[in-house]
């Protein structure tokens, strides 16, 4: 009896299975690699309603981060500056600048009854992740460790993935990232492992007791 199909077609199901497995693995790799925070979040740089330059204010004018983000040492959130903080300077400095029109409109007559400037958040964490700025700042983590050299940015962008894995790398070995408290807002300061280990010893911090004790 003559066969309907050539003998080699017996291998087709196996070849199709191998092809499907290869495609599936390729999709998993693409999602794992290119859909990670390192690729879809790092570089995020939204336009702001007011063209605020950190390079001008923090670098050239030497303003300390805590002047605008004043809750960073105490609260869970660094807080963005309110209109009153901005107008404390700009009621006298460039008061008629067209670039500051949204700020003046939010300020109104100074009674702060109008909606605040709708700043666009750049660094975002999942709702289930609790991050406390005050705890980290008082543990010796500098602004630049998470936010990069914002003093060199005209428009702030995200430079770190802020992923769980990225956080755990620091929690497992925090010493290279810690600095003296008087250097927290010094963007140019580069901490060393030796300084971090000394800081850990002086403040009696024990890294394995938090986070990394569970996430090994």
C-alpha cells in the first residue's frame, strides 16, 4: 500500500514541538530582560509644568536638597516643594518670567487657595512596597545613591531601576553605599566600603536583620 505522506513527515510533530518550545523560551527571555525596570523605567524623564532645573538650583546656586524636599529626614516621603516654598524666592527673583507663569497662577494672591502646581512624579514604587525616606537617610543612604546626580540634570530622570532585586543588593551589602550624615546631600561625595563599615559599627546597624533576612 502506497504511503500518503513521505517518511520524513513523521518528524514534523517533534520539530513543531521543538519550535514551539524555542519560541516560548524566547518570549520568556524577552519579557524577563527587556520588560524589567532596568529597561522600561530607567531613563524615564517626564516634562514638568514648570521648567525647573536641578542643575541650576542644586549645582550652580548650591541649594541643599532639604530646602525643597524638607521631609526627607523625617517622613516616609521626601515631599515636593509647595508653592509657598518656590515663591519665597521667586516673588523677588525673576518675578515676571514667562516660564514661571504656572507657578504665579498657583500662587494667586498668596493665600494658597488655588490648586498646587501639578508636578509629575518621576520615581515610583509599587503600592505594596513601603519605602521610608527618613529611615534610609538616617541610616546613611545619600540622595545620589537612588536618584543619581540630579545636580547635573536640567530635567530629572530616573537612573536606577528601583526594583526589588536592586534594593536587595544594597540591603545584603550596604557598606559601599553608606556615607556620613553630613554628606547625605553632597552629590559629588563618593562613599567607600571602609567608611560604610565604620558607619555601620558606630550606629550598631545590623543589615541581616532587615529585608535580606527573608529575601536571601
